[in-house]
């Protein structure tokens, strides 16, 4: 890879906005907490929807945990 060139077809495997490993940014924890609050509020207010628990896929990382797939269905 050439870091000094722009390649529109470049494959990006991981999102690096908050860094990785020893360069993990402090805002990563805040962003995770905000995401949990937003998801909780959406689910609380959106009463005619439910999560398809059998089709969810947990994202296993060394950083804050989350979901790879979290399907929402009409109830």
C-alpha cells in the first residue's frame, strides 16, 4: 500500500477514527456510551419494533464491544 496516494477502490478492513491498540482515543468510550443511550431510547420509543435476537452477531474486538448485525423487525 502507498499511504501517500488516493485509491478509491482501497479495501478498508477496520474503522480507525478512534485509533487502535496503544493509540486508542479517549473519545472511543464516550462514543460507545452515546451509542448505547441512543439505541436504548430508540427501542423504548419504537414500541412496534423488536430485535431479532437469533439473527444478531456480536463483534468480537479488543476495543469496546458492539454488534456486527443487529436486525430490527416489526412486532
